[in-house]
C-alpha cells in the first residue's frame, strides 16, 4: 500500500462536507501513481469513484494533463508552414445510439489542408460504443500497428493521423478494467477529451454533455496555456453537431477571447435529423456511400458538420460558404481522394 497515495485518497474521499480538492501538483502525482501502479488496486478503484462523486476541478484536470504530457506519447511540431493541427477530443467509449460523422469531418478538414489528429483505443466501458479505431479499420485504414514515428510521418504527408493509445500509451490501459468494475466513467474520461499528444500549435475540438464539464474544461485549458479551442455540446458528448435542434458551441481564441455560437441546420436548408446507429456494418456502408458522393441522408449530416468546421478552422469565411465548400469537396470526390491517399500511405508502411 502507498501511504502517499492514501493521503491523497483521504482528501477526495472524505465525504460531501469534509473532502478537499487536490492541488495541481497533488492531482498530477495521484494520476502518475495510478498509471505506474504505485497505488494498490483497492486504492485506485476507491480514488476513481470518490473523485467522480466529488467532481474534479479545473485545477485537478490541469494537474492530470501535466502527467499525461509527461508520460504520454509526443508528436513533434510540423514545419512552421503548416497551420495549427486540429485535434479532436471524442469520448473513448464511442457512440451507441446515433451515427457518427466525426471521421468524415476529419477527412474533410485534411482535404482542405487542415492537418487533423485523432486519438483513442479499443471498445471501452461504460457505454461500449463503436470506437474510432474500429470505424477506421472497417474502412481499410488500420492505425493499430503504426510506430509513433510512422504516426508522425503520416500526419505530415497526408494531413491526417491517429494515435492508438493501446500501443502508444499502454499505461492508460491498466485503468480500463476499473471503469468496468465501478460501472461509471471516472474523471479520466474528461481528461481524455482535452489531452493532445501533439506538441506544436493546436486547435482543440472537445465534445461534452453537462454544463459543469464545460466550466472545468475551460479552467483546465486556461491553466495549461491553451487558447485555441472549440467546445461542442454535441451528440452523445461528441464533436458532432446536433441535427434536430440548435447546437451550443463555445469558441476561444487568442484574438477574440471566448464566445458562444448557436447553430441550427434548418437555417441553411439542411432538413436533417438524428440518424439512428443500427450497426457497425451499416455505418461503414453509409460512410463509403458518402465518400462516393452519393446523395444520402448521411451526406447532409456530413455536409453540415464539415461546413461548420471548415468555417471555424479558417478555411471558409462564414458558415454558408463552409457548407458549400464541404459539399463541393464531397461531390467532386476530393474527400475520397484524400481517403485513398491515406490508405495508400498505410500500405506503404506495411510493405516496409
């Protein structure tokens, strides 16, 4: 048993009226001791559920980000001629109710010369939704065997890449079983949304559900010096814009500060709705149809999301023109060509 960790556990787990928040340094130490298995299984499980009940603070999340930055994989900055890398923070336990399009959004951004990075692992408690790596794998893009050097090379060569945490940050996998056993998402799930393995300039896109989560995320990002991010109250906590109602989006930049946007597809003649996720196979079939330029329901959803992010990433001057540009990139097969480029580059790695 770790006596040091026991004291940190006592602070967060002492009850509603007597618990104490951790300092940034204490939170960093607590996560480090869990990742390095210096705390016992009983201590780790107790901490994760106690920290969830207490609710983490922005300061604590900043400390945990410090540990992820220290122990996690690190992609080096691209040449200065590249724009900031857009990093998507999407729940690792995946989607289980609505059809995701964030993978298509990433391809649209890469097609428009916005380098884009995703990260994640395998099927994860507590939702057990479809993880990103399974979607990409079903499309013939297998990122699971890449070295970190190859991840870096792929990003620079094609404008898109994926960090597979099972391989590139294996210490985090030791905590997955605790999610299953405690039956709830621990605060680590929020940490994963705002972590970036890229060391250069980024534009962080983060999905969330509950308003208190937004508050703590903003504080953590401010404390860690991040001032270029987009917070999306999206579908199932993802970065996908809502289709049947207005989506609330928080935008922060060093030039304009923080502000809120409210966007609704009906204002742009996109009569879309939430598409039910039937199966992984159906999702892959729908995705391939979009890449072929077929006018399906998912195409409208993809155009809506792609247009919004082209606008917010500085490619289009406004949302209307972003929508038109996303439509053109898809119908003119340019997004499909980007997909084929990435696929070919991955094959090149396999042949080596």
